[in-house]
C-alpha cells in the first residue's frame, strides 16, 4: 500500500472490464478517488463503485469514447467537479481485432488507431494541460503492450498503435519532466481479460500462448494493477519515460530457453 495515494484523484479509461477494472479496484484499495471511464459494460460499473466504497475509497463513473475530444474533456471536467483535482491519469482503453494486413480496410485501421493511439494522445494532452494549469506534479500511465516491441502479423494496426504509444510516452516524458510530470508505459504480456476471452477459451490457443511465457502462466489483471499503483506512487519517483514490461518474460526470446539458438 502507498499511503501517499490516499485522497489523490485517478482517472482510468476503459475501466469497466479487465485491466482497467483491476486498476480501479486497486486504486480504491489505496483510498484514492477513482474516476471510471467506460464505453460499454455499464452494468459492471455500479459493482466496481460499490466495492471501492466498501474499501474506503470514493468512485464515480463517466461514460465516454476516448477517441472523442469532447468526451475526454467531459471526463476531466467531471473528475474536477467531483474531487477538485486530477493527479493520476491512466490511458488504458484499447481494442484489437485480427485482420490479415492485405485485407485490412481503412475502417479497420482507423478504428484501432483512433482508440489506442489517438485516445491515448487525447488523454495525455488533457491530463498535462490540467496538471500544468493546477501546478500538479502528476503521473500519467499508458497501457501499451508487449506489441510495442514484438511485431504481430494480422494485427498491424494494433502493433503500430502500441509502438506509437511507446514513442508518445517517451517524447511527452522528456517534454514535461522539467514540470515534474512523470509519464510511463506498462506493457502487459498475455493477461486473463475479456480481450483474450475467445482465444483463451480454446484449450489449444491457450496452450500456444502459454508456451510463449517463460514464467509459465497467463497473467492476472491484479499483476498489472500493482505495477500501476507503484508507478503512481512516490516509490517510483525517479522513473519517467520508460516502459515496464509485465509479461512473465515474453519479450525475452523464450525460444532460446534451454540453450537453443
Ligand atoms: P478489455 O477488453 O477488458 O478492456 C478494454 C476496455 O477498453 C473495455 O472496457 C472497453 O469497453 C474499453 N474501450 C474500448 N473502446 C473504447 C473507447 N473508444 N473509449 C473508451 N473505452 C473503450 O481488455 P484489457 O485486456 O483489459 O485491455 C486493457 C488494455 O490493455 C488495452 O489497451 C489492451 O490493448 C492492453 N493490453 C492487454 C493485454 C492482455 O493480454 N489483456 C496485453 C497487452 C496490452
């Protein structure tokens, strides 16, 4: 637990499911004020807010599409009106779908880029403006992916978006370090969330993914939430412009294990 997070306000995008939900619950346990942005699964949000309240935190929700400027502005407005501050912003919302590149339509491409890349930029820009205006030495945490580094055939839009988030984070971190705003990425490996539900329901596909993970198991959302809490805390005070890979070793060339290569 990080006592300095108590009473801080955190906005998390795409927080009605998966990693966003786990981060909302974790920041709730830290007694932060949690602003849950959601796009779908409205039915989950009430439960998340209740659980946060039971743990002594406070939470509100705000529906919105991260790729729309007006929705991002409404999100920060609602956080400010409810809690009077925005100290931490987590750009978590993301989508993926499999399309061989030669068949990828402009619509397919734009859909993923708009949410994963443009949505992250809009969130960063809004958070930075707010933090500068209010002289807050805030923290921004972007959720990229191991595919900021690992190429992914059939997911060129996704890999491109996450590679873009990597350099966006590094560039903004450099630009705003003198103002005390720290900006970092978390790159999850394969984590048990709805984005992977169909793939992991098939035993063969699940086993194929598991073979890519040296630590031997598919990650849990809480294992990403704990990295986010650390990045938001004072314990990571000297960390900015970097990616923390929370991937069970997936990016460490597992095919070389056992002396191969
Ligand atoms: P998820 O599908 O449960 O969560 C994604 C969330 O984003 C959903 O709640 C969805 O409603 C929301 N969302 C989608 N479009 C939106 C929009 N336009 N505006 C606002 N919210 C929107 O999946 P998961 O795994 O929790 O994904 C969270 C993030 O983690 C994504 O950025 C994903 O790319 C990333 N990630 C996940 C990995 C995994 O294995 N689960 C691995 C690497 C990265």
